[in-house]
């Protein structure tokens, strides 16, 4: 991802809230890489609801800076999962800009938490 002009704040660096969009996009890419794209979730009338996000901002991001985001599975329970995400300078995982812990709950057709489906669990365990 590359920081675009409209994502910058009045100080000329990437607005802190934009990281949440970047992290969300990376989470869905991770599921898709495991063979479980977002449309497969909605086709089953299910959802993944974020219930908690903790972000530590380490370095500023300026216009045109390119980032990569690594997503890993920190924990998985019956209906919830915790993902660790790291935004770093493209090609340089040691140059960290922000880190997040994201807790999400798998939601069923009735709008209530449900057991994470086996195929989604595999996608997360294999690609996060």
C-alpha cells in the first residue's frame, strides 16, 4: 500500500485512522489467500466483527511511502480470533511503522457469535 495525499493529516503524515483501513484490507487478503474470500463469508450469511483493536504507532508515514502488512494468527478460540498485524516499510520488515492486535468474533446468520467454520479456521491457520 502506498500513502496517498488524501490520507495525510495536517502535519503531512498518514492519519492514524487510515492504518485501520490498511489493516482491515490486509485481514481480508489473508483470508482470501487461504481460499476463503469475503464473498464466501457473506454468501453463507455470516460475518466477522471486529470487537477490539489495539494499535501502537512506531514511525510516521509520509506521502508516497510504500508499506507492507504482515498478518499472523495470535490466538483462535471457538468463536473469536486474535490477529497480530505489522505495517512496515515495503521490503524492510525491521522498519515498523505500526503494530496492531485485532480481536474479531465470527457472527452467524442470526447475528450472534458462532463457532468459526472449519474451512475458515484452516484458512487462518495456514495463511495468518
